[in-house]
């Protein structure tokens, strides 16, 4: 067992340090911005997509690179928007789409010329598969209609293609699920921004309504009524990879807070000499290191084709909880400087709370992990 970075990973970390400036959010959505285009030119929008569209990197190499982006100063919202596009949409298209149907679109996604968005969550039932209300009807003649609504869709307002999970009649859930590729300019598609959200600046959220959209049957990603497998693959990549950049940013914030507290002094010297200060900092460092190992282990498991739900859930749960817990500690240690958002510490906590609900809440991840434990106990 070797914990050293490989030559490829070291090169990717240096590349991330050079390219982190692309991932800045000046105003509005990061998707389709000048920074987005610059990052795409450097290959970030297709890092783990198979060749020829992408660079063909492993999940482990990819999370190493995205973590380094966060460490090097990339905006959390920009990295999250990129991850939603790459891990949520593009990887599923690469795996389940036929070469003829999706290759041109994959090339555009990897080149930053098109933006992908994953539309799963619904206004009433959330992402509960058995409560899915968005419905597909078979019109015959090789055509399908789509009706329903989705919400909290990252990159929705800038999306060129939406991956939509919907139900069909004729089978009980979840065996009635189908994933459709829906061009955003399809007649009957309405996209609206969600205003008032806290955190993840640049990763714009939106709601989408589908009013009897007519689509060709070739818009199905994978096979009809086999959408559960597509959904699971999407969640494998998102849960395993999308918080890597946020973990890197936490490392960056930790160093900034340590430097701030070291510079602050009282009659006894630096504030970091006090146990009330240095012990919480020690806790943060230990949690970061533990979360990093879980991140790498989960990505490795994805590369090995093992544990379709178990390790992605462990990874998402661990990273999401670590981000929130550590940013609460860092903001408290910064005291008034944290309240006034010095070093972006207040924004960092908002970002951590926002990503905690992405790709399934911690409660969902615990349920999935516990289900696996129960199944193992029955064998």
C-alpha cells in the first residue's frame, strides 16, 4: 500500500496550481463564463471522460486534481458547477449513450461548448424514487412525451442538455424509471433561476418544467425502464468525486485560519499557544486527513468497479460532515473576523452547508450504508 502521489498525480497537482485562476466567479453563473471556457481549454471539463472526448483519467487521478484546484484557490462554486457538469451529466452520457448518438455532444461538453445538467429532484417528493411524478408517455411512432417538474438543478439556467429521470407506466418503482436526454431548447421546456440561495456562488440553481415535451425514442439514455442503473452510475460518480474540490478548499481555509491565529497575540504570545485554540485546530487537521483517505479510497473503489452504492455513500457522508464540522470550528476560532468574512470564512460555511444536501443528504447516505450492513448480516 503506497500513499505517495504517482508521477501522473503530481503533474496534475501542478497543473491545478497553474489553472486554478480559471475557476474564479466574478458575477453570475460560472458555466459558459470566460473562466469556464478557459478551464475547458485546459481539459478540465472532460478530465475523466474516455478518449477521444476526454483525457481518460481514472477517478482517483481526477479527485486528486480537483482537490488540488481547491487548495490552489479555485472558487468552490465554480468547481462544484464543473463537477455537476462532468460527474453528474457527462460521465453517464459517456457510459450509457451509444457512440453515434452522443459522441458529438460529448465532444462539445468536454470542450466547454455545451453545458450538461442533471435533473433529479422534484418540488414535492425530492429525490425519492418511489415518489417520482415526472412522467413519460409513449406516443407511438417512435416518440415520447415528458411532463413534470424538477428543482435544485445545478447549471440549469446555462444548460444545453438536461439528463432527466422520470417514470413510465407499466412497472412498479424503481423498475419504471427512464433517463432522457432533453435539449434545453426543446418545445415545452421552461427553465427559471432559483433566487435567494446561500452558498456556492457561480453554481446557479434552477427549476425546470416540462409541459408535454415531445422527444424521439433515441433520447433515452441506456434502455427504457432501466433508468435505475443509469441513476446509480450518476450517483457513483457524483458522490465519489464532486466534493474533492471542497475538501481542497477546506485545507486552504485551515491554513489561512492558522496563519491568522498565529499572527494574533495576547500577553502570553500567539493565540495558537492556547489549548482552547490549538486543540480545535488539531481536530480539524485530523478530520481533513481522514476525509482525504476516504475520498481516495472511494475513488479507487469506483475505478475497480466495486461497491456500486456503499463506498460512494461513505465518501459523500464523510466529506459532507467533515466540511460542515470543520468550517463551524474555523469560523468560531476566527471570532469577529469570521463574522466579517475575513479570508472568506463565512462564505466557506455557507458553501459547506449547501453541498451537504447535494447528491443525497447525510441521512440518505446513512440509510444506504445501513442497508448494506443489514444485507451483509443476512448472508
